[in-house]
């Protein structure tokens, strides 16, 4: 791989949906909160992937209006978010670039891994909230 930063592609719908915190009432707001929570990872990296990294948050549907911020580039899928994520993983492979896809979607993981991407689950960037009553 080249000396470029690792590309980290985050499946917004999958990661947002991994924690039942009422995200379904405001999908756009939930995607913005996820985007903002990803900013520190741009410099610090992810567990197992030293920073700095390039983060791309892929949004779709109601979250399509979410905009980029320093440290997190947002890409709105015209159709399927999974298709855009697979395209980005394929482009990274063509550019001989290290790529990590953050998703729990098994089908998407298989597609991304076919292009040489590594995959990790939503808890990598979105730890579960403390359990109540524990």
C-alpha cells in the first residue's frame, strides 16, 4: 500500500441503526451526530488503524442533506448506500490504498472484502451506551 492515509468508509445507516436511541425519529439529525462523533478519529485513527485517517461517511435517504465537516467527508448515495460504499472500496483498491469499511451488514462486508477492504463493526466508532440498571 502507498503512504496515503487509510480510507475509512462508514456505513451511516448501519452504524446509526446499531444503537436504539430513537434515531428513527430524526434520521438526518442522527447522521449529523454520527458525523460529529467521527471527527476525532480523523486524527487519532481507529483501534488497529493508526491516525491520521481519511473518513468518508456514506449517507442515503433522509440523511442525504448532511454536509461534510473538517475531518469527515460526507457522500450522499444517489441510490443504494451499499453500492456507493462498494464503489469507494473498489476505487481504493485500484489506487492501491488501504481501506476499512465500518458496517455490520454481512453482504456489504463480502462485497468490500472482495476489493481487499478490511471490515469492522459499528462498535469501532460507536460504543454501546451504558446499560440501564447494571
